[in-house]
């Protein structure tokens, strides 16, 4: 796990190695264990190292072949690197280190661009192919590791984080109003845009090809996408559950490879508990980490949000070294400047608890396992899958599904949300185009309930999960902590995509459709319907202690709806009712005041939108008003 940065001059001008170093230094938190730079003609690379495999200098980067014709910088882990290394050695390749980065280097030398198809892992890397005069920048299948890029037509910059690109001083800091419209619709960005005009996110499962001196502009190629292969004739459920359990065990075990201590997040739910159960069989006295919440001012279903009792029971059953952090309403206020500076690319919901638990874990381990991905692969959000059960055509399905994903501000309310100049710049652009583009790789009709479930899973894997992964990377790397996601082991993902949806979540067209702001959506749904992840729950019965396997799903969330009406009200007013707030260059203060009034009076639950307004305020302060490379001001 590291931070990478690079410069490519398309006209062949020599690249500045000192500039590559400055870019890499802006993300030093991603790699405090080492640094390195490289320059050759129009290409310069910078690297910051977080040493996980082969802690010696032999694992340092940038790394080149003996001939010097191929050079790589790499962020991530290739879990099957040992097997690939053996194969490459059989072809005559010689290795000088025990690192997976050297395997990436020789794999490209042996197999070219297609080497990525052999990697089981999380990665973002760049290769300078001196002989062919091309730079190949690639990102893993699922987008676990981030990679951003920018070009003005003459120069290409890329990096693990946007602040490294800003550190070049070549990029103007301007808001992308198209991305802003996406964010305040979906609480996410579905295209490759970011809130920074001109800075793009390389899509998951894609590579960027840059060929200096060729006269060609950079191009993005997709090398992988989710493909559901179920045809309804799969094996019996009992047989499938055995395969899921065994593949899961193998995936978790594969991701334990490390030369530094490995721990695991542990909530009260099934996914993280299953990972900790397998890991604890291989690692004596596994360290586990949980965040809990002060519930003294919570109300309604939010009083169930503290999972510490269940997590402690699981830790006791697994005999782990267990650590907890307890969060209070004021902890959000304290951490927002640092959190948003590290996030930089605003996505999905409230995440400051993740920041705190990552900080806790970083005091004890250098690698932590996370349960992300289980819900999106195995149907953990059943209340979302049958919203458009009555759709009569593809267009009907998409229109209704789009309406349900307008999580923050509906299109009808956008004129009231944005300042006049933003409305004018947006013109006729609508976030529906961004929404529809997610299905560009989907080739099947949405004609049956099960087809719609798989289309929904496809959509959430490419958008909701992708947003969660970006956030998880940023909050962990803020503390120089590597997060691994065993549910996204290639073999487990391939198996999950082959399982018919009725084995994941029963068809329930009449199920309730709770709003995404609703606290306890899972409990509301299951009061009238069956739970999701049926096949995974059955499989994990063979992995977990009986006292754990039957627990219902509980999302990881603070009681923010209650806090935004109580202990955090003064904080909200101080930031968002100030007429000089930074957001009012882009948003209408009357709309924001109405949102705050609706929530604090109890007339509506606007917790997701309020979180996003707070995040955007701090984003504007950190990246538009302050020096984005310097530590944030409060």
C-alpha cells in the first residue's frame, strides 16, 4: 500500500523529477516508510512507500527491470503474487526482492497490458515501457485503490490522491458543476468526474494509455466489468452454500499474506465477524477493532446503533485482542477539517466513525481486514431491489430506479438548491445521463423481477460499493493503514456473480420501500419481508460460532439524525446559517435554511443531506479557500 504520482509530457519535453517528488510528498501519509523518484525523458514518477511485503530496501520503488526498459510504481497488494512469481521464474525471469511489486513489473514484461487479468488483488500502478514509449496506468477490477488523472492536452498528471495533482501547481482549482449536481443528487458521483473541474477518476477495471511523442491523446480502456452469469439452473442451495463457505475461507486466508501485523474490523454483524473468525484461526491473538456510540441523546431506532455488546461477544468467542473507541456528538465537529481534507473526493454517506476506528487500528497494526462488499455481492439491501417490480419496459425500469436513487435532492428541487450561476452553467444537463451511463456495460433486459435484482446489484457494485471503497481507502491511508477487503477476492466475486438472485434474496415485489434517510431500514423491511444474503448467511453458519451467525444485519452508522436535532444543532447553525459560508457561492442559502428547519423541527429526516452540506462546506474551505497541500485550517 503506497502513494504514486506521475508526469508525462505528450510533446516529449523532459519531465521534472523534482515536480514528481513534490507531488508524491503531498501524499506522504500514504507511505511514511520510504520514498523514491524516477525520470526518463518525458516521464517522471514519484512514490511513497508503506512497507507491507519485503520490508527491506529491495522492495523500494520506483522499480525497474535489469535492462531498465520497464519501470513501475505500484499501490496495493497482489495476493496471488507467489504463484505468479513461480510461473514467471519458470519462464526465466529473475527476482531480486520478495515483493509483489516486482511481480507486477515482470508480469507486464511477460504479458503486457493483459497482465492485469492475472492479478487477484487491489492495485493502481503505472508502468513506463521505454522500448514502446508508452505509459500504462491501471486500476483493479473493483476500484479498491484510487487513481486520478488530469491533462491539458500537452501534459498528463496522475496520482493516488487529487491533492498530489494540485501540488503540481499546474491545475486551476475550480468546481465541476456537473459533478456537483451528481453529488447533490446521488450523494455520489457516477461518472469519472470529480468535484475538481478537469480532474478525472480512472474507472475501476480500466487502464489509461499515454504515448508521448505519438501525437495521440490519452485513452481509457476498460479491461474488466461485472458479468452476472446465473441462468437459473445452478446447483442446489445446500451445495452452493458449501462452495461459498470454502471459497470465502480461501479468499480470507489469501489476504492474510503480510510481513507486518494484520488485524480486523469487527462490528456485531455477520460479514466482519466471518472474516475475523477465519483470520483468528491463522493469526494468534488477532487484534479486532470496533467503534461504538454514546446513545444518551439518541432516540427511536437509532438507540440500537451501538454494536459494542455484540462485537465484544464475538471477540470473546473468537479469543481476539479487542479494542474499542466510543464516539460522541462533538467528535464529528472536531474531526471534519482533517477528514474532508483526506477524503477530497466526496462520496456516499457519513464516514467520520470510520476515520476514528481506522485511527484506533493504526496504533496496533499496519493492515486491517474489512467486511465491505458482502452486501453488494450477496443482496444485503433487499428493500432496494424490488422498488420497480411493476416496470413494463427497460425505460420504465430506469426512470423509476433513477427516482429512487435521488438520495439527497430531487431534480424538481434543483432550481431552488443551486445559485443562479450554477443553474446557468448546468443548462439542460441532468444527472439522469450519469445514472443511465452506469448501465452502458449491461446487455440484458430488465424484463423479470430476478433480472431487475441482478441489474440492481450491478448498479450498486459499480456505484455504491465503489464510493464506499474510495472512502475506506482515504480514511485508512490518512493513518498509514492498509485496508483489505476479502469479499472482493476474485474467486469469491466470480462465484457470487454466478449465483441466481433467488438464493440471495427472495422475490418480494410487495416489500416495503423505506426512504434511505430512514433509521433502521433493515428492521423495517424485515418486519414485513424476509432478509437478504440468504445463501451467504447459510454458508457462514459453517464459519461462525452459532451465537453469531444468526444475528440480523446492522449498518455502521452514528445516531446523527438525533444529534443533528440535539447536541450538534449549534454546530450546524454556526456553519450553515452563516451567510458567509463557503457553500453559498454555489448553493442558495434559503434552500439550506429550509432543510435545517425541516430536520430540527422533526418534520423530516434530512440527515444524509445535512452531512453532505457539512462536507461540502469543509471541502470548499480546504480546497478553494486554503492551500490544498497544506494541513487544513479550522
